[in-house]
């Protein structure tokens, strides 16, 4: 049986009580020995209670409550905190709403173990059924890639993906050396990493998957996050 003690799966959450238990259960079944770190950004539902039940059962599950520690909210802030609390060779980032199929982690880990620095799960071309959102996403990716290309940085066909794995040591070093370039209350941590990564300094691979429609809750995208993305483009 393949063991996964060398990975920490970071799951940023905000009111994911309907999905977080299902996701953790699937991760525990699929990835024997993996560390699971849920980074919660102030959920007002039972998300934290569900995670703590797994943690108390000794299932390699931990909860990091950012809200209680008084830290500012934001998805990128949460992902950075998760990264800094990872003690394994590799760190995975996955959403807590089940739109990211956890089965893909196996291929991502294989890529990392084979020597890749960053392994990105990329969504299929027609992943978003809502036309205007698909157009906005395509434009965001095209514009972001143009910025990366002009500045000689690493790139991907899905630079806006929130589902990827990375060498922990490399990621920590990148964040610490470029902290001012990371938009904490934004939601595109991968893009912030890529804009600090030269083409020659990292090996990047991709694993394609089918992005699932949301079954529970609603998208947390907002005008504020759109502004944060613009800040990220030019930071």
C-alpha cells in the first residue's frame, strides 16, 4: 500500500459544514498516513465541530482556527498559514466544497515525487457552465499569463487554480522572500507564487481534471476579490 506521510493536505474553509466531513473521510480512505490541516477563517456553522471530531479520533487531522487568533480574514492568508504549519516535504491545497475531486491528489503527488516543484490540477476548458463566468475566467487567465510571460515568470494553462501541490521548502522560501507581493485577502495564491517564480527555477507539471458543479452553498467570489486580483496582477 502506498503511504502518504510526506504530504500535508491544506483545506481552507469558511462555512463548509455540508461537505468538510465527506471530504476528510475520502482523504483518509484514499491517502493512508497523509496529514490533513483544515484552516478555518471564521465559520459560523458547524465546520469546526466536524473537523474537531476527526481530530479527537486521532485521524491525522488538525484544525487551525484563524478567526480565534485574531488574524485578518482572506483565502490567501489562510493558505499561507496552512503552508507555514506544514512540516512535510510536500503541501497540497484543495477547496473544502468538493468541487475539487480528491482522487487527483494521487497524480499530483506522483509528479512531485518525480521531481516537479509545483504540480497543478487544471480544469477542463468548459468547466464552468455559466457563460459569463467562463468568459471572465478565460480573460483573467489570459491576462495573468501575459503578465507572467512578459516578466519571464513560470506559467500554467490554469494559473487561477486553487488545487495544486508544491514542495513545502520551496513554497515557504518563496513566500518569505516575496511577502509584499502576496495579496492576503485575495484568492489566487497560485498566481502569487508563479509571479515570484522564474521559468528556470522550478519544474511545473499539470494534471487535468473535471471541475464539479457546486452541490452545497454558494460561491464566495465577490467584487472585493476581483479588486484583490487586480492588485495581484500588478504587485
